[in-house]
C-alpha cells in the first residue's frame, strides 16, 4: 500500500531496465491512481503508459463509459511527446464514428473547469484528419476541420478484397468473373489501372453471361461513385508521417448502401501496407544500430488505434481485416507496430486480441458476457475477480481498471480530462 502513496508516477508497460534508463521519458500521462472508495475518491500519484515501444493495449467498457475519450487522451499525449521521441513515432487512428476531429479544438465549459482542477489547460491538439475523397466536399461545406482526402489505390486491392467488398465468395458467378477481370487487367496494364479499366474489361469479357456482367458492372459503378478507389491512391508514407497523429475517418460508410464492407477494406489495406513497410525498415534500423550505434530509419514506429475493434476482429465471423490485424497482434511488436484496440463488446472480439494484450484498460462494464470474455486476462498475480473490481468502480465516467503485465500490477485510476473538445458526447434536444 505504501507504493500507492509514492509521489513518483506509476509507469505502465515499462520494465525495470528501461525505467532506470529512461525514467518517464516517452510516456503518456493517462490519469491518477484512485486512493479511496466512494463516488468522489481521493486521487493520488500519476499513472503514465509507455509509448516508446510497441504494446498491445485493449480498452474496454460499456457504451458511453469513456473508451473513445481514453483513446483521445492517448492521442493528445502522443502529440506532446518530447520531439526527439515524437519524431520516431507515427500514430494512425481509424475513426469509425467520426468524432476525433474534435481534437483540433480546445476543450470548453465543464471540461475546461476540470482541467483547471488537474492543473492543466485547454488546448487544441495537432492532428491531421483525412476523410474519403468522395466525402471531402460535404465536410468542407459543413465547416468541419479536416486536412484532406485519402483514397485507396485500385491495383492494391486483391481479388479477395474485392469479393469481401461486394460480399461475394469464390463460388458466385460474379465472384468468378471479378477474379478473372482483375487478373486480365493486371496482365494487360500492370499495376496502374482504375475502376473504368475494370468496367471496360468486364464489358469485353466473352465467357460470362450478360446478366452476370451487368451485375458486376453495376457494382463497379457503385464503387466508382464513392470517390474512394482510384488509380493513384494515397501513399502509406502520407499517413505514417514521423511525429504526426493521423485520423482516418471512415464513419461515412457505416450506413451507406452497398458500402458496409468499405471500412474493413480500408483497415485491411492500411494495416497490410504498414506491416510490409515496417518489416523492411526494421532491417534498416538493425543495420544502423550495428554500424552507427543508433536506431534510425526513414519510417517511424507506428501506433495503430482502432475504435470499435470488434467490427474488424470478430471472433465468430470472417472479416478481410482480421488476418492482417492478427498478424499485428502476434508478431507486430518486433518490427515496431503498436496496436491499441477499443471496444464496448469484448465478448464479440477475437480471443487472440484479448489474450495477447499486455496493457488492459477497462472502464465500467455491466454485461456478464463481456466481463467473462475479459476474464481470460486474469493473471496469476491477480487475487480478485474482475467482476468484483468492476462493482467497486465509481459509476462516474472516466474511472478505469488497469492491468499491466509488464509490471504485474493492477490499478484503479481516474483518466485525466482532455485538453481538446469532446465531440463524442451524447446528442441532446436542448439547444445549449
């Protein structure tokens, strides 16, 4: 218990060797330790989390409990790292709800008052928000602060990704035709083609029936109208820039007819390209460590943050992004790929994402299936069941249970208030 009253910050995810060497450098200020029970507990020492090395973090909690809020706090901290460390790290956040543009505005009203109580102040956070090219005009007309558009390069979509996008399989006549068309166009023009080339090749196909050809053409035309897939896609280097927090907003495709699989394709392609690139640049870092006694490369370490992660890593259904993200989970730390998953439905999340996490942050949960799902995390050094700890957690938003495998410690914390505006607050009929 004496450790709880220490004035030194508790640092999650950092072993003793790094702690002695680096102290709290390269850490994110997450919140403070809860020192007493009740709805207004006494708060103690700072709790910080290591972001200088890759980790697999899992953030859970019921709807409205603070998962996205905690993600935003981590993004704010990434943007405020010491420049020497910040320029070695890139953060990419997949925004499925369209809420993280609020980071670009300072907190106000009640949030600003809470910051004063923590001796902090409201500030905007330097993030870059990218939206699909076909949606950019809408965002600009509404005055939403975005920095630009992103697109996917048509030739980087494999046959499996086209089939996933159209919810087809290899046995469907349309699936057979699409696979043949992709290969035909690739053999003819190489890796520089667009959807119009696929439509033309479909029209010219002599083996498929007219009804099947028209069905495939209609699908390609629908995709063309989204303004997302084109000959020249956004280069992965534009998203993974050193010292940059990038938000990729895919929220516009949640309810768009025929576009339900788009966000899966976006995550799959971004995840795959980042993995490939970091595997290559990791070798460059190792060579420089041997020859120059320092780690450096043209591509930074990458943190990928995914809200509503159960959508992309389901435990009981296929998803085109799942094998890519499982590769991150299993071997991503070696090439420098950190993964932060947030979900309100851990019971729906792939079990590997739960069992392999080394830092667990959970806001209040009341669903027994979800509590049972994360119960698999219960380490040998934990003497109390998770459901009992959740019952002891204050009901106010922002409190969380933290389990850190690296230090083998368990904490009850209060997440610090945000510097930036929280655009995820629940909608209300009141005007102000």
